[in-house]
């Protein structure tokens, strides 16, 4: 007989018939002549109760010795459950111990803090909360791919090792095979990277955008979805050193078209996750963030308000609010400003457009006023910025000037500039931090709890 997941078993139209469940014990209760085993296989929020008695093969030798955390296989009949909150249970004819559990198993039936669970990241997926997070991550990942495939974007695999700093921020992890303390030096005493593996300084990528532009300027529409890295020494609840980015790039697209794409994208992802993860989302709404589902529905149901940066600054200055961080022309928006705009001023998602060139990256399209760039930030209530993007500068001379103005060497971007020499067209793209969107959907307070193995300063244990 084929083994069903618990999720599949609980979706049977009616009780009756044989069933096999394989999983880990969340709790075990031994009565005088009966034992109740709560089994989870991670396929859904619910476990399946297995009832064993003296007629069950292995009752004395296996069942009565079981403890929380053990892995078992149980065979029997699926019957209606008299217990509250559970549809079916399995009356076992046979129970097999697959993996025993030793002393000191840390996940018992009590509250465990998320801080503690991070110290046992190898076991925390067995908890209700983290298991639900990972199922939502999975559903969101699939929804992202399906959206872009429907929109006729091609999935492009961009490199993890790169020689270029797409953001110009310099917070990159170096990749080298040179021995520490024994690296060869040039005449100026600096490290001679010509002797390194790639013959030049290389780093873990902070973005696949520049390479995605190569794809877009040949294939029209591409997207990347992969790991990116930032060596920012930050220990906040919003930052990771290793995170996943979603980055579409579209040729023959301007800022308005990009904002339309971002709005369709978010609405589609949230709609799919609500459809596929109803039980998991209900759990988060009950236990973590009471407005989790309503926030997603607001994104789905409401149009996105578009406000130029200069107007957003004026609105904030006139608000009468006492913000922790200053508000003013030429200053970036902080999370508190973004959340006030979405939650208090507008009441639904906001797209802030046309930002000062002085606080944005070199590759963004310079507007006719020569002071602003065709950039956008998409803001959601509860988190603030969720997407950042722009129309890209496709004019060769202006792009070269922007590279130099930010202290970069145009020679390091020769191939990027070639794209402007050979058939350049207006194009645009955005970046979405995947963990940020999972955080928004689940309401989890710390980004370290929505990634399987968080990489942060001083932590790379698992």
C-alpha cells in the first residue's frame, strides 16, 4: 500500500479503509490499556492521532516504550475521531519504531522561545510555527515562479561569484583562494589578486540585476530567484547576511510599467498563498499576528497609491507626527515614515516614485529635471518597503557619468556599458527580498525565523 501524507489522509472524503502514517511523535499518552500517539510528518499543520491497544502488533515491545521525538510507522484503519478538533484518527494494527529518541530531546510539549529555537535550527522545523513558516515559503516560491511564467518571463540563473558591486555599497564578502596572511603583494604593497583563483578580486553577489539586464536585452523578459549576500554588520530583526532575492528585468519597460508589474506580482503571490495555505495562515492570524490575513487581503483588494518622493516628503512634514528620524528633501525614508504613509495616510499599499539621484544607485534612469531618477519603492503596512526598483539608465554617456560620480571605474563595467552601445532600449526591473515577504505574510517579528538557517554576524552554525 502506498504511504499517504497526513495532509492527503485528512482530505479523504470519508473515514474507512486502510492507512499508513510515517512521522515523528509530538506527544505520547499512555493509558492503562491504550496509548495515544500524536504523529506529524510536516505535510500540514495538523498531526494524526494513532490509537494503539493490546491488539496492536508491537504494543508492548514498541508502543509502550515510545517517547516524544521518536520516528514511527503505523498501519491500521482510518476511522472517525471522537476527539475535538480532529476529523480522523488511525486505529493501529501495527506500529514499527523507525528512529528511536535518546535522552535530552529538547522539543517537549511546552512553550519554547524563538531565541531558543534558533539554537536548535536542526530540530526547530518540527515545531508548529517553523513548520508553517517553511510551508508558506514553499507556497510563495512556487507562486513566484508560476506568476513569472504566466507573464512570459524566462528564469535566468545569474552568478553567485561576481567581480562587480551592483549596489556600489562595498558591503560584500570576498571570495579568494589566497592563504590568509600569505597573500602575494604587488609593488605598492597591496594584495596581488592576479595570483588569485579568478585573477582579480571577486565577491559573493549582492544582486543578480546587472546580469539579468544582459538577459532582458536579448530575451525581453527574465527573472532571477536565488541567494544573495551582504556583509553588513547588522544584528537587527530585519537583516540577514545571506538572503534570497527575486529580481525581474523587462526590456521596453518604463517606470510606470514596472509599477504595474510589481502590483500584479504582489497581488498574485498573496492570493496564491492564501488559497494554498489556509490552515497555516489561520495559525499565524491566531498565534502571531492577528491582522496577517487582513493585511494580505488589503494588498489583493486595494489599488496601490502612487506618490512622487517630493510629495511624500511634504505629506510627512505636514503630518504633525513626531518621528524618531528626520524628514526632509534629499533624505531617505525610514521604516517609520513608510509605515505611516501606508497605515495612517493612505490605508493601503503605496508606490513612492521619482527619488533624488543623490541617494540612489548609479544605474537608475536620470529624469528630465536632472535631479531625480525614475526609481520606486513599494511600501506595505506593517513592514514598510517590500520592493525597490527602477527604470535603468540606457543612455551610454549619462550612465558613464553616473558611474564616475559614485567613485566607480567604468572599466570595471565595460560589458554593462556595451549593452548601451549595441542596441540599447529602455528597460526596468525591481528586487524583492524573499524573506521580507515571508515575514510580512506570517507576521514573524524576526527575519531569522523565516529562513531555515540564518546567516548573521557571528552565526553560521548549521
